[in-house]
C-alpha cells in the first residue's frame, strides 16, 4: 500500500506572532494563555493551535501574517465572512473572536474535542462522514449567505485546468491527458452550468478538514465556500478518499442521495473540471509554506483521471 502524501503546511510557532497580537488575544480572553498545542495537519501555513488559559478554557486559533505565505490572511478573511454567517445548527465550530490588523488575521473558534478520521479510512467512520455531509447540505440549502461566489464562477476562474493546459502545455503532462486534451477542455467547460445550485458548499472537504466526536462530525476550514449543487462536495471529496485507501469514487458518491438524483452528464463534466484542476496544479511550483501540496494534488489527480476515463470511456 502506497502511503499518501501528508496534508501539511508550515506551522508558525505561536510565540513568533507579534507580541501586540498575542496581547490582544489574551485581553479578549481575560486570562493568560498557559499552553499551546500546535496542530500539524492541514494546509494553511501559519498558526493552527489549541490554546488553554489559566482559568482552564480551551479554544482553537488560526493566525496568519505576511510570511511564509502572504495569500493566507485573505483566506482567513474569507473564512471569517463565511463562518460568522452560518446558522447555529450547522456542524461547524463557532467563531468566537477575530482580529485583522497590520497584515495579521486571527480567528478564534470554540474548541472541538474530536479527532480526524483514521487513515486508511474505516468504513464506519466514512459512513458517518457521508451521512453528515448529507445533513450539512440539507442544513445549508438554501444558502444562508446571499453575497457569496457561485460554484460556477469558481469553476470558471480557478478549477478548469485542462483549458489552461491546452493553452500552455507544460512538460510532464501525463499521456492520457495529452492525448485527449482538446476534448477534456471542451468537456470541463460544461461544468460551469453543471454545478449550479442553491446549497452553500464547503468546496474543500477532506479528512484533514473534519473532526469526529462521539455525537457529531464537524466541518472546519471554510475559506473556499461557494454556492452550487448539493452533490458537488461529495464529488470533490471522492479522490482524496480513494487516495487514502477508501472506496472508489463511483462507489462513494452513490451513497449521497443528491448524486443519485443528479444528471449523470453533469457529474461527468464536474469530474472533468476537478481532474483538470488537480492535473494542472500538480505541475506548478509549490506555494510558499506548502511543501507537500503539489504531491497531494498529484495523487488525487491520478485517481480523478482514472475515474474520468471510466465515465467517458476515453482510453
């Protein structure tokens, strides 16, 4: 069994954050911070840590600044806008406090005493996660946010990698994609209309973006949220599950009722866009502070292309 690449960014030490930012956090807490436990898993470079205060309160904080990746503060701002607007019944940790000052952004969330799913995937945990994704889609339909980007626009702007590969084909592109590049670019273009809908989507569901407790599955890290068809999240989740020794993407997605009721041609178009995204991004230089991201994307790209070849019959 091949070990999948880890989902890890470069974590900043909490005590390297400017003193005035840490002081503002402690002032809001009203109690000194006495312990910091950095959380290794997850892709955002910056601080991701569980904190404990002198009066024995716990919370989870994410802090990003101008280094090592200057794009991350904007991701945290997006996550702030999303999580602050989510309904209280959504299985998402409550946002308790934020600070946005001098290129530093702090998000403080309630602490969830949970764990990430076991790797390789266990079927009982995967069943819990799929059931929770169905409930999440129900809870967020219609979208509680009205001023958020549609999935169709995100697909057009960020996801359609085969179009970019066709227009500028780099060395190292796999033989299957190269052979079918024009047809792939045409097929993924139809994904823009295929993913339309009124559900608020997480748009980045993976094992490292959830926590399991005995009672609930919690979904964390929401900077990529958008509005689209209720089946999109399970579709984009599927390659990572297979990469991490779970079931095939086709088997997984058919566990979701929204997929069972969807147009199969829309599903295929979205799979094509996703495969194009992973294929294109895996060939780019690694972003600052994310040394394992391209390998993680490349492994998902292998799964997505095999899945797409099966759905299209393009050998």
